C-alpha cells in the first residue's frame, strides 16, 4: 500500500525498530571474513567476546523500566517486543555507542506513541479488534479499484489474501491496542490539515530537481535470435554457432529491406521476432537510458523521427531492427502531471508535524520521565 495509507501507529511504533534493524542489516552485509594476519607461533590468539544468545543479553545495558508516562510504564520487554525476530548476532555487530543511540531513538518513538494513545483514550477513543477491522475495511473501500486489484495480485503471489492480512492485524496486540490512535488522528487532526494550490505551486517551483524527466524513447523491434536452443541436447560448437549467426544476420537484413519497401512492421514482428514483444507487434513501450543493453540503447536513441528504422543492430541476443514510435526530450514534468503527488506529499508532511506538535503539547501536561541510558 502507499505510504499515506499506512497506519500512523505503524510509523510511531516501528520507526525506531526499522531504523535499528536497517542498521543491523547493513552491518551484517558489510561484515566480510578477513584473512588473519600471520602471528608468531608462541603468541596466543586474542580472546573474542562471547556473542549474545538472546535479545535480552544484547540489550543488557537497558534498565527494566525505560520510561513512565503518567501511571503507564514502558519496560525493557516492551522495547524488545518491537524488535521482533532480529537475530542477537546482528546486534553484536554494532558498536556500543551506536547501539545505545539507536535504542534511545526507539525509546523516544515508544514514548510518543504512548503519549498519543493516552490523548486518544482521554478523548473517548477505545481500542478493539472491531475498530481495527473497521478501519482496515474503511481504507480498502477508499482505495481506487486499480490499486486494490494490484494489492490483491501481490498478495496472491505470496499465497495470501486480504482475509489473511485481517487475521494478522487482529492477532497483533500493538495493532489492537493502538487502533484508537489511528481513529483519533483521522477524526481530530487530519481534518485540520489543508494544502492549497498555492502551496503546491510553491513546492513545485522550489523543487524542480525532483520533477526532472530523462530523455526517453518509445520503440518497437524485431529480434532474429542467435541464442542457442535451450532444449538442445548439447551446446553447438563454434562452427555451428557462426553459421547460425550468419544466417540470422542475413534474415534480419532481408526483413529490413522489406520494411523499407513498406511491409507491415507489426505483422512481421508477430511472425518472425524471437522476443515476447511480438504479441504486441514488437512494441517495447517507453524506456530510458540504462534500461536496455548498450548496443540496442545507442541505436534506439540515435533515431529521431517517428517511424524511422535503425540499421540491423547486433547484441548478445541476436540481430534487431528497431522502429521509433516516439521520443521525449529530457525536461521537467508539467505541474498538472505531478500536482496530486505533491498534494499527497505536503499533506503527509503537515500531518506528521501536526501529530508531533500534539504529542509535544500533551507531554507538557503529563508527567513524562525517561530513564537515562548509560
């Protein structure tokens, strides 16, 4: 789902965890085995610290109570639950100071979530499985059909359905407990957020770099393949491959001559091309530099007029004849094209600030104590 469709509580509760686990994953990716330097035989090997076996051991520096908001406590166990199944050995790869810094950030997120939950509950918003499902269904109904279809297709590829997601939601204690936050934000904060056309135009003027469009072409092609038959019992020898290459080139040259005489490109593509695009008359759609193999890209972008044909082009796949359908110069997307995207961005930014302001205002009226991490 698009980011604006995600629950506010997800942002508040998992931002710290995502930040931490992202750092851990990056550390894991960078950790490569190094060749040990030669050491004198008589010198004993250095002792390596024992790796933590559990998350509780990895975060041994955390106190049992991390923060107190009024009469509510955020405990170390609450903190660890947010990390889910992060392997303890990932934690061990972080430098102690970095681990503490990430922990402080996550605790701050948990405090903000608890404060906002308290505000929502005082305003009469209650958490329940029913409210979680009602909010989920409400968001599904508000989605464009195309977006909902795309989500269902993606879930199907994972062997899941929307009902499976609902079951996951109602089995998630955090989703249930903090569902009141979502409803409070939607009904008490979001309606006060306004983005005007003037705001959108100002953002567009001041952020032209964000809307740059690279040069692109829309083209079709016919491919005469030189690739070995994948079903062949054995790989062809050099002589056989050279013969196939020569025949493919000759066939491509013959087709190019026919096209120059006015033959129907789509019909020939459907009959002769070895590319799946033959089903669409050889059309590849629009593409930018860097999306095709170099030889193909160079030939395609060298074309200047719609309908223009390239010479026969050789690539690792075989011989191509490329026809230009249209070409767009590099430029900046028009405001009309990006207006709603900008509106969504500004709404999300304003909502985030409004939620943050609400939390800070509420904290002044509450007794909030955060335990110092040493």
